[in-house]
C-alpha cells in the first residue's frame, strides 16, 4: 500500500488557543492532507464543558475517532478500573450524541485484550500501534498495516529527519504540538514534503482499501 495519512490525538478540544490553531490547520492543511481527529470525550469529573465540546466535535468534517484517556485529561494510561468498560461507556456516550467514530487510538498507546475486543465489537479500525518502539516502552510495535489495524509510522520529529520512507506513512501528532512554534513549523514543512513523495490519502480511504 503506497499512501500517506495524518492523524491527530486531540487532547484539548476545549482549550480556545489549541482549538483555534487546530481548526486553522484542518481548514488549510499542509500538503492537502485530510487530518483525522481522534478525540477525548469531555470528562464530567473535571468539570469539562460538554455543550462546547459537542459543538466543536460536530464541526469536525474529517475522519473521526475515539482517543480514550483512562485516568484523567492529563494522564492517558489506565491506573485502575476496567479499561474496556471505559471504552464501551465512551462509545455509548458518543452514539447517544449522534457522533460515530470510525477509529480508535488508546491514550498512551495502551491496549489490552479487553480493549481490543471492545474496539472490534464496535467495528472500529484500531490505530493503537506503531512501527517504532516508544521512548518510554510499552505499546504494540508492528511492521505495517494489518487487517483493521493502521499503525503510526512517524512522529513530527521522525518525519523531519526521514531520508527514506516506507510505502505506507502514517504521521501522528498531538493538537498541543501546535502551541510550539518550532513543532508546528516542522509539521507543516514535513507534510508538504511528504505530499510530494507519497500519494495523499486519508484514513477513511486507506481503511477501505485495506479491508478484504
């Protein structure tokens, strides 16, 4: 599969400055990429503004996915409870509010058998894997796309340093990266160069093409 796609782990949909920069990027994406938004639902325990979150999430006319944070808005990986139950609960909440994610990315790249089953039951394409080891360990490392699994292949920094590229390239970043001028610039330049080297696709297209 020769293609390039881009996704964002959307951590702070309710932060006005982050949202403004993210929205601007979606409206005028470098290289013409249709950037997937993998969102973390509002957490009522932390008083997050549900109506504003829904307004912004519903305006996202891009490939849409769930990005579960199990512990808190600022702590992605689970520290207790039933991770799979949290995923099912968030999927039910999104469905009740007429939002239909097609993709899933576990916060902190966390995945276990229960979460994998919940994702499969919901018919979601799993993005919770990389083709490179994480600096802090953990996570699932694979060679490339598999059935209903589309791993990330490059961070912003990896894309900026890349001389050779695999046939399939999946760049991921966090919406908060856009607050840092250097990282935002590196992302923009990297995506423009990537568009010259690989066919520009989006996750919807690639997921359809990879289905048997």
